[in-house]
């Protein structure tokens, strides 16, 4: 695939920080590749989708679609990149959490030629999101609508399960589905071996643009640290030149980024195990995790810390770690 001369500058800029988010919320990363900032909860840099275009018939694909609450921003982003949402043929989601895939049902109504691709475990939850919504409601309570919007079911004939290692021909390129459990058992990363880009979803961590700290998002219910470690090894072996995060955008310092992920995950596990042993409850642990995130960012401006909190809320990370530790007999559940 042809690369433009500007690409080298872009990569250099990303080596030091995530690069600026344009006012429009659309940032061209490469030939036929855009990052769409979805402006989640009025903030830039929190949730992104990636738009791919190319091929003989100007095919259009998305990696991640974001929540239903940011569908207008997603559609505006597609249009600002010069396309129409009706042109979409493939919606590739890394997993079914609402901040990544919540808009698929709504988007399919606007894109009649599009099909959703997801891990096989995710398929029934997109077709009937009732269980997914019930478990999210236990976490988010009366903020569900404000955060995620209306989640519509996906018609069964418009979603197809992925296989591990499957080659997916979309938008003039071939992506590989890389099963990468850890953050969620059904997590898939997408690898563009020609361009060297790895779309990491949440298994690549969360990192706000312009910062170095890679924060592992640890929500319930199926956090698995051993699986996550294997997934990091898998991602490392690909030799990516760029990581495209859903929460934070693209980063070119791949090794340094991945080097941080597991130590930071272990730091969260140890912090949670110690806190529970000392009698902390879920609220205490959330506060400790928030303080750790603030400390790791160094001396952040309040907006950066707030954006990180929106991308991986400490109030959600805490029950994820507690559930993981209790399940493994490494802690007793707080009152
Ligand atoms: Zn996420």
C-alpha cells in the first residue's frame, strides 16, 4: 500500500506524544486511515473509532464504533473524512463493552450493506443485549442513558463471528483478527501487517495523548491477568510500528508502551490485594486507584486526569479487581 511522504513526520510526532486531536474530531493518520474522536461526555481523547477506506469500490470500514450516545459524532466524523455512513461495509469491534460496540445496532440501520464482526462469545450479546445491559446497569445505575444512549439489538443475520487468526479483507487491506483475552475473555485486536498498525482495543491499555502512563482498564466480570500477559506477548511478537488505542489514540513508541502494561497491571493487583487485606471496601479501593492514576500521570492538568477517569473509571476498575481476587481466593469480599 502506498504511503504518503507526510507519514514519517506523523510517526515522529507520535513518538513523543499522542499528537493533537484536531478541532473537528477527525485526524488523518495515514493513507485511507482516520481516527475519529467521539467527544465522549464532551471530552476529546476519551473514546475513538478508526475509519478505513480503500479498495476498488471505495469500501469503508470502522474499527470500533463507540457507544450509542456518541453516534452523532461518529457519523459527523465519517462525513468530515469525506464519506457517507451508507458506504460502510464492515464494523469490526474489539469487544462488546458499551464504550466500544454500543452503537452497532443503531449504525446498522443507517448502513444497509454493513456487517458486524466480533468474537464468537460476543455474538449472542449483540443480538440480544439484555444481559449485557443488566450487568452494565449494576455498575452504572441511573447514569446508563447519559453514558451509553439507547442500545439497539443487532439482527442475527448481520453479525458474523471471527476466528482467531482470520484474515479479514476490508477497505483495500487485509487485517488479521488476534484473539487477545485478559481485559475481557472475548477481546480481539486487529492487525494490519502491511501498514504495521495494531488496533488494540482495551488489551493495549489506556493512555491519554501527550502522556506516558499506560493504564490497564480492569472492569468486571472476566478480568484475567494471566491471559492478559499472554496477549501482551502475542501483541509484542507482531512487531507493530504503531498502536492504535481506542482510549487515547495512536502511539509509535510500541516497545516502551507495552513494557509498562503488565507492571502497571500487577501494581493495581497488589494495591487491591493489600487494600482488601487492610479492610478497604470498594469505595476505598476506587479512591486508592484514582490516587494511583493521578500519581502515575505525574503532575497532570485536571482535564487529563478527568479524561483518563472517563476512559477507565476507578469506580469500575475497583469491582473488577475485587472480583478477580475473590474468584482466585486471593482476597475475601469486602462487606
Ligand atoms: Zn473500553
